[in-house]
């Protein structure tokens, strides 16, 4: 039986689709940003990335993560 389309589902669809696209792009950017850094993505769970980081470089990796997330959002959901 097919579920009826509701107002809520119409509003959620673009958000869910964009979120999935952003997450995939974020993972790609993080992977590239971590090249040459002693850190790596070890797993993903839903919309979370688990990253293993050597002690002492947490702030550097945090910066890579922030830049990757901001860049991905700007590409997928541009400012109007």
C-alpha cells in the first residue's frame, strides 16, 4: 500500500536529500584534508564520521573538519 504524500514529507525531502549529498561531499573533503596528517576516518554511522587522531593534533584536525563541512554546505546549499 502506497503512503499518501503529506505536507510534511514534501518539506522534508529536499532537506534529507541535501543532507545526504552534503555528508558525502564532507567525507570526500575530510579524506583529502587528512592526507599527510596522522589521522584517518575509521568509520561512519548515519551522518557521523569517526576519526582516529594522534594526540597533539586535535586542533589541526578540528580545523580540517570545520573547513570541510563549511565548504560542502556552501557547494550544496549556496547562499541566496
